[in-house]
C-alpha cells in the first residue's frame, strides 16, 4: 500500500519549488484495509512531499436535538446503537456516551456562518494516543482521519514522461510513473496499480506532525 516509499523519505530540509502543479494537493488511497488503514500523500507547491499511513473512514451522521448518531459502516445509515449526547460550546465539542463516559474535541478553524455548530473540523486525542480529526459536512458526511506515520522528502514532475521523482536529502531517489484522470491518481505497481482520490477539502488535517505519547505517558 505504501509503494515502498517510506525508506526513501526522511525529514527534508529545503526543496526546489515544484515546476508543475499537476500533482499539487492531498491524495488519499481509494482502497484501504478492513480497519480503514490506508495511504495519504501531499504534493506541495514548495516542492516538498509528505506521506502518511492513516486510518481514513467516511461515514454518515445525523443529529436530533442533542443526540448524535453515526453509521457503523461507510455504506450504512446512522444507527441508534451509536447515539451519544453532544454539546458545542464555542470551540469545544463534548460527547457523552450511554455509559457516562465523556470525550472532548477542539475546533480547528472558524465555524461556518448559518450552519449547525457541529459543522466543521474537530481534533481530539484518540484512545490509541494519537490525534484524530473529524470533519462534519452540511450534507451529513463524517470524515474520520487518524494519521499514524509521517515521512517527508522532495519531488519533481517530468511532464513529458509522466513520472514523479521522489528525493531524500541524502541523495537517494526513486521514480514512479503516474496517470491522472480528473481527481483520480494512478501509480502503477506491477499488475496492481494504486488508486488515489484528490481531497476536495485540501490539507484539512495534519499529517506532518505525528504525536503518539510513549507507553509511560499513557494513562
């Protein structure tokens, strides 16, 4: 799933600016594991490239008064079994489960005028230890993202050969052919090409800074 890029990409110092913007944006793997583990790639205007292994799950949600329910699968409808009470106070979201447990999330960015207070992006410390991000949209979609790894390098695009060259600060390089059709990116890998979808929300969650506490820091 990671196209063997991780060994190549380490912390990059400075990169030559990208000569082509054809790849600029965030790309998320169309195919993930059963638990939602997939691959995320950022190609940026400054010539830097960031990749992450992340849990990416798209669900549906509904709100009734102070109750929030979500679907149990990407293709399902919000289930009463998932119901929690929620309260938004400015930039803070509090959720309370039926067992009395509570969790808090902080808003990233400003709330949308004229929309439900829940709409937008929220970040919280996930039970795995890392930071999780959730995006609630006006049309009832809930996007859950939990970045787990991060690696950075530089990239350049050869528009004639349709290849992207990834470079590490130590001089190691690796080239991949690519094909783009609309918002879909294909990176061939033998007989099993990897497909990616461009994120319509851009870089809405952080894959640069991964913060998982050490076991000794966990409660």
